[in-house]
C-alpha cells in the first residue's frame, strides 16, 4: 500500500474534481490532495515541492525551472507512446504542447484555460470583435483590463498576437517591434485610464467575482476564463458571466490570447505503480474530462469535452464560444527563469500605462529583461540599463491565478 500526496491550487476548479476522483483510487493505495494558491509556485520552487509531493499540479511556464532541477519524471518513460499520442490528439488547443519541454512531456494537461473576453450580457449585449470596438465600448460602459500579477504582461502579449506579431525570445531581436509595442501600450493606457479605480489590482478570480456581484465592471476584453462563473444557475444575487472570443485587430482576424491551464506532473520522489498510472489515465480520459470533471467544478483539457453538448448546455456555451480562441492561443516560453521575466515585464507594462515610463523605455526594458535571462552577456549598457533600472523599481506581490 502506498500513500500518495498531491499538491494542487486552491480553487474549486483546481481541487474538487481531483479530490472526488481520489476517493476511488484503484487498489489499496490512497491519494491525498493538498492545495495552495497559484502564487505559491513563486515562493516555493518546483524542486522543493517535488521533494515533498508525489504529484504536482503546475502551470507550464515553470517547466524550465523544473527541468533544470531534474525533479520531475518525463512522462514518456512512464506511459506508452500510444497513451501519450491519444492524450495529445484530444488536448484542446496547444494544451499538450505547452507541457512538452525539450521534446519530452513533463505533465499531463488536466485543465485548460486561455485569455478570453468576459461580459455581463445584461449590460453588454454583444462582445466587441476588435480592439477598436473595445475602445469605443469603454467610452460608455465600465471596461477593465486584467493587470495584476503577471497579467499585464500576458495581456500585452495577447494584444501583440492580435496585432499580427508573435512575441520573440531571441536575445538578439526585440520582444515585439517598437511600432507594434507602442500601439499596444497606447491601447492599454487608454483602457486603464477609463477603468474603474482599483480594478488594476484584481487578479482574474477577483475581477470575475466583481463582475458576478456588482455592475462596476461589465466587460473585460482579456481574462483567463473560469467556467465556474458562466453557469446560469448562479446563487441568488449573482449574475452569470458570459465568455466569448478574445478581440482581434480586424474583423475575422486572430483572437490574440495566451494559454494557461494546469497539468499534473509526477515528482522523482514518487513510487510509480500501475495503480497510479491507471488513475492518471482516468483523469485525462475523454469519459472523465467530459463528465466527471465538469460535474465537480473542473475545467477540462479535452477537446471532446469542449465540444460536448451537455458540458456546453450546463455552462451557457462557455466551451463552444471560446474554442476558437484557445485553439489559436500562444504558448509562453518555458526557459529557466521565465516566470521571473514575466513578473518583471508586467511591472514594466504597468508603469508604462500609468505614465511612469515612456513607451520607448518600457519596450527597451522588456527587451533587456529577456536578453538578460537568455544570455549573460547580451545586456547592453547606457540607455537600456537606465530603462531597466527604472522599470525594476515597481514591484508587486500579486499572484498568477490563471
């Protein structure tokens, strides 16, 4: 008999289905799921968590750090090629690919999410298709961006995709072109200037909670989708939030979005048994993903589940209406130290839209942040260092919450 310990993130979407499934763990072994906020990954390294837990639910940008410590089992050494191919084919959007690091899968996608639009349909009858129409809408109703923690930077990246530029992480090239970057920051600055005061401090959960309980925010163009807020069966005094495609630059264009979600990784400390692998196969099976996980407050990673009529009927078509966006979403880099880069870059974006940095200095600072992480001798001196030093003065303790 083996007693397994797992760590997931503290939210019904992250805990309820896993804990319910664990009550039927095969054989005589047991599985206990502990939880912590997603920002717990920032205060505790994957290496430290892997020394304490057998299974870890994590976000894909942490894989570079995990691989550097060799603290996770590559899953192609635990599952057959047939098993992994079936999971890969059924994973919605780039969910599977996001957990493949240097050619080897390090986690099984169990939850899928990406940045989408959210609105109160009783206040905003139709979601804006383009960023220009988002700006127009913000003149008449309260619109907010998701800016807390890493989300200012993630929104910046998503708008870049909509504007036709995929962010680059080549130390010798700009993260985005100066022209496109300035356009993005101008859009974000305009929206932030019109947004309700204090909304810039809200993580996605808090932002959606406010939309569900008050009229102070009725539209957000980019926020990680939470099916828990979409059901029409909300308790008394709460409004369902309607989710839809992320805005594009032009009608019919790419809905710019950055993928999130979570995957289950197996730590090196884990005693891998056939029973454990059977349980993990079940969690990512089409049966569990389309029925068991949605019925226990989860948000599946399976494309079959996202297209399932019952799952969509129960969620006001949350999955159907955001499927195009997640299928075209962007996978963040996973190199070692990336999570620190996105934290620092978010600080820079917030300072720029608050008018504390010029667009030029902010874009230079973002380039320096990534160049500095990718190669020790890539950082230039003079103006670039001055921009980076100025940008790094602004810090935040907000967490991921994707």
